[in-house]
């Protein structure tokens, strides 16, 4: 199962995967899942795409849609989402919305968005 499929399962039944619906817990769950796939040589295209581009694409998205002057404290993607939302529920909803958008884009489009945003 690649990260896109895994995230769909988590979104459908979050309490099956997370003790509490918190974005930082979700981040660590994803980090472990993708890390395990990569360590076990399950080099799914979607996993590599997520690891390679999601943080920078998210930063470009935040600057484009929420705050053009946003400067992240770190490049850990969940910090950026937490910075632009007001609750855990809103943060998790935004994360899954952004994942849907992210996975629809091909790598060339992602690279172009990231380069244009100078991220």
C-alpha cells in the first residue's frame, strides 16, 4: 500500500490509527509508514513523490492561498499547517484536502510550482 492509499485509510478511520486526532501524531505516523516502505525497498512512486515534494509544495500553497509573507519556523510540514489553522480539527481537515490536491499533480507541475514560489 502506498502513502496515498494509506492516507485514505487513515482519513476514513482515523481513530483506528491515531490515539488522538492530532496533526503531529499524524505526521509521525506518516513518517514511520513511509520510512518503513522505503527501508523495505517498497519504492512506491507516490511515497517518493510525497517525501520529495510535499513540504516545499505545501509552503508554496500556504504562500499562495493564505499568507504570501509566510516564513516557516522549520520545513516540517505539520508546523506550517498548524500556523495557518486555529484548531486540530481544522488542521487535519486542511491536511487531507491538501493531500488530495497534491496527489493530483504530476512531478513536473510540482517542480514548477515550487520553483515559481522560490521555495
